[in-house]
C-alpha cells in the first residue's frame, strides 16, 4: 500500500515537471474579446489545456467617454460582461489562461483614436504606468497588447513612450507578457518600437487580414515580409472571423504552407471571440488542434 502510494507521488512529481516543461514550450492563442458591444463571455470559448491561452480585453483607452485624451490615464472600455470576477474565474478554472488589456484600438464611439505625442513623455509614461497597474490589479491582468492604429505624420514619441512603459511594467512585475499589433499601414512606428525594445516584446500580433491576402501563397509571401521586419519566431499568423483577408479553411492551408517553408507556427491570433460565438468558435477549435498537432509533430 505504502509502496504504491510512494510510486504514485513520484509519478505525480514527474508529471508536474513534464507539464511544467511543456507549458514553457506551449504554443499560444491570442483571442481578442469585448470590443464590439456584444455581451460576450469567457466561458463558451473553447480552451485546450496544453495551449498558452491569452484573452485580450479590448480596449483600455487613454481617453474619457467623449474620447478626449487623458495624458496617459487609461480606462477600460471593453464590454462590461467581462468583469474582474469573470477574469478571476476563467483563470482559476484554466491555469493556462492569461488576461491582457489591449491599448487604444481604432476608435471610441464614432471618434477615431490616435497616438498624439504627449507634451511631457515622462508624465505620460508615469500616468500610464499608474493607471495600468491599478487596471491590472482590478482585472487580474497578466499583460498588455499595443494596438494604436492611427498616427500623425510625426510619431517620434511612440516607440519611446510605449517601450519605456512596457519596460517599467515588466520591471515592476505588473505584467509578464507584452504584445504588439501592427497592420500594413502602421508597421513603421511598430518597427521602430520593436527595434529599440524587442527584448520586452513577447509576440507580434500582426493583423495579416489587413494585407488583403486571400490565398495561402499570398499569406506565405506576407509572412515572409513581416518576418524580415519583426522576429519570425515572435510573429503570429492571424485570422479575422467573418472579416477581411484569407477566409475559411484556406487559413489552415496557409499555416501548413508556413510550416512547409520552414517557419515555426508558434501561435495564432484571432479577432475576435465576439464574432466567433456565431459559429461555435470553429477557428479557435481548429487553430488549437493545429497548434497541438504541430507541437507533437
Ligand atoms: C529592474 O530594473 C533594475 C534597474 O535597472 C534592475 O536592477 C532590476 O534587475 C530590474 N528588475 C527586473 C525584475 O527586471
Ligand atoms: C508615422 O507613421 C505613419 C503610419 O505608419 C507613417 O506613414 C509615417 O512615415 C511615420 N512617420 C515617422 C516619422 O515615423
Ligand atoms: C495533423 O498532422 C497530420 C500529419 O502532419 C495531418 O495529416 C493532419 O491534417 C493534421 N491535423 C490538423 C488538425 O491539423
């Protein structure tokens, strides 16, 4: 009896060690959620246990309700069905889940949001740090995603302010993960950010669906281009549900083509859970099956 118990606990320890190891090498899912006003929830989203699953709450915005900028003071504007309690609950039931807040997005109501070059960058960074720290504590966040989508002609302070902000949030252990979400017309300021602060940026959620690509071959060409601008191992293929770019199972043909051409598909980004609720999360299920399959291959 005792012997059996001993062996079981040894196995258990070995299992934990093995799981711990797999977790480090786990593929990632990035799932935007909460941007469209639909009363969406975490629970129905399928989550495989051997995937590092990130919900990206959309969006935290440096603006008041009339879209007036607040000098770095971010407030949550994702749908209010995504409560702090529901974040805590989904993380408790799925230890492989992380929650992030995406900064900015395209617009607030009918007002387009822009990177606006704060007059005092140090004050902006300090305000952003303080407001995001309290948001992270309230909502149990593990990270931030950078999704500024509109720039004026001079983006001089973007890379500096955002890079220093991420560095500080990580240094103070407020966050453990940071991602960026460029798209085809915004790659320049993001390349500057990545060149100067790439060591604190974990993944690049490039919005390939804005590259107007419809075929797997076109997808491969776009991925090859973005891989030269960012780090190929941090670059994630992405899919817009009911949206632009490549659609349907051609996306999975594109993923296979990437692997056939020597790229490691380390994760998938999907925009967004709001749209996927209408098709029973087909792309989330199939993406995770693909990632698990390619891990064991
Ligand atoms: C934070 O920054 C300080 C000063 O550069 C450094 O000594 C320290 O190791 C950093 N801590 C973390 C957790 O990165
Ligand atoms: C600022 O960003 C825009 C949009 O990506 C780009 O067209 C422009 O060249 C950038 N300017 C500078 C100075 O980086
Ligand atoms: C899993 O991999 C096998 C062998 O490469 C392939 O035939 C199959 O289609 C893959 N399944 C998925 C869900 O990607």
